[in-house]
């Protein structure tokens, strides 16, 4: 075993992405007789590893995601710390996030087909409903609210699956790091009015965010595309939201009605749960789930052809060590483990 390429039981192969709090690596866990499993390892940034507040947020993300076991939510397998590196091991998703899909379709001058938009919405509803209704071992509701249901956190897979990722800022009943009153967390363009104002959030808050995502799928442009966060927030608080059919044609009216109800200014005017919205979407677009999933899988392969080629090449390189010792050394920039 070459320590310079190992993080616990995981061989880091390739850096996939870097965010404001963590970086994500493609990794392999190898066992006996050539058994191996491809995973993703999310490591807290070395510059934040000695900051207790960020460490607590990172641990919270692992704890919350680790409780969730649903086909529409990314699966977390393990939380570890080694030589100052805190890391979460999650399933590797060989797909494309919805934000990247929007960029590809904009280049092609295309939009997400309405039936595909409805399917994405229904699958995310399934995952959110699981999170919203989760209880602990004693039956105590965990009251998980994602708070960042935005295009970059929805991953589409060529297998026909839709996965909700990144519970890093989720609200839950028992968090180590609690959000101070009035502090906004999330992306302004997809925030519900109550979230913008720092008021209490619940399942209906995530429904507003999801509805703005479906709106964007249908219209081929964001529901709130003002230049600044201040202008976006003002437009959301105004509550007079345009219908996507004002911008494009051929949107089923029943589907549009579901989306607009989900974007109601007041939470009490929205569906009471993701399960209710799921049923409304099912009524608006009547396809069997198997047929929808087959159509969706074919569409993902069409729209994500370049990303899937990258994935294939990545899998071909797995037999070769990819990370240099200097890359691991950077990860080990902070040696203080906060407990």
C-alpha cells in the first residue's frame, strides 16, 4: 500500500471538483481477489480543517445524508478523519448535474422536454419526501429540509435515475451547527420567500425551490434572472411570478399549473407535502413510470454524451494511480483533528 495515494481504505484516483468547503475525489476501495468498488470521497478543504464551525457543518452533512436511504438521494457510506483530513465517502454518480444540462441545451438552442421536466420533478419529490418524513430509531421526526434544491444539486444518470445531492446546509432537528436567526443559506434564485427572510422553513420551502427548477426546465431560462441577488430577492418577495408559457409555447397547462402552485408566495398555498406534489405531477403528465424512465434514460444519454465519454475514460484509467504525493500533501495541510 502506497500511503501517498491512500486515504484510509480508499485510493484517491482523480480530483473531480472543488467547492467552497470541500473537494471531491474519485476513489477506489480494493478488497481481496481483485474486488474493488468505485466511490467518491469528499474532503474538507485543508484551510478549513482547523475551523470547528466548518468541521461541525461537514460532520452534520455526513450524519444527515448517512441517515437517508433512498434511490433518489446520494448514498453516504462513511465519515472518517485521517491526519487532519475529514472526509465523507459517498456513491460515485456517473452522470450530469442539471445545471450542466441547462448549459448544454442553451448551446444547442433546446429546452428540457415537458415530460422529462415532469419526470425529474417527480423523482426529486420522492427523495425529498423521504428526507422530510424521516424519523430516528425512536420514531422522532428529524424534520430535514434540504434548503438548496437547485440545478447543481440534482444529478441525472444514464441509467434513468435522478439523485438529489449535497445536504451540506440542510436543516435538521439535531444538528451540531445551528443556523443563526436571519442568516440565509442557499442560492437566492431558488429560495422561497420565507427562506430569504430568515423565517422558519419546512417541506413546502423545498417545494418552492423544486418548482422554480421545473419552471426553468420548461422555459429554458431561470424563473428569476435579475442581475443581482437584491433584485432576485425583491422579485421573489413580490409574489407576482410569470408563467413559463409566457416565454415559450407547447407547455401542458396542467403541468404549468402544478409548478405555479408550488411557487405560491405563501407556504399555505403550496402543496402540503412532496407526496401531494408528486401526485399532482403524475396527474398532469400521464405516462407509466417504466416508460418515463426509459425515455428519460435515452434523453440523458443524448444530452450528456460528452460527460459520459469522460466517465468512460475515467473508468479506463482506474487501474493506474493518478494522484501524486504532492496532491495528498496539500490535503494534509492541517494536522489538527477537531473532535
